[in-house]
């Protein structure tokens, strides 16, 4: 479908894929966003946090 739309409107297929992805994420967030926030805890890895702060430019 993205190829057809891009051809018709003279745009890129990537544009249409990005628009669809954004729409899908917004719908999913409205439907299950709160449930996901409650059910899934962020990964905490002190070793990664330490590395990311030590690599900053001075």
C-alpha cells in the first residue's frame, strides 16, 4: 500500500510507513499503555548507566 500511495502522491514509501507506524503506536498506547506501564518494569543495569556517564565529553 505504501508503494501505491507514494507513487500516486509523489512521495516516498517510507513516509507512508512512518505515518502508519505512528498511528499504530498512538492507538496501542491509548488501548494498553497504562496496562503496559503497570506490568513491565524498566531494565535497570548499573553497569550500563556507569558506562554511559563515563563516556561523556568533557
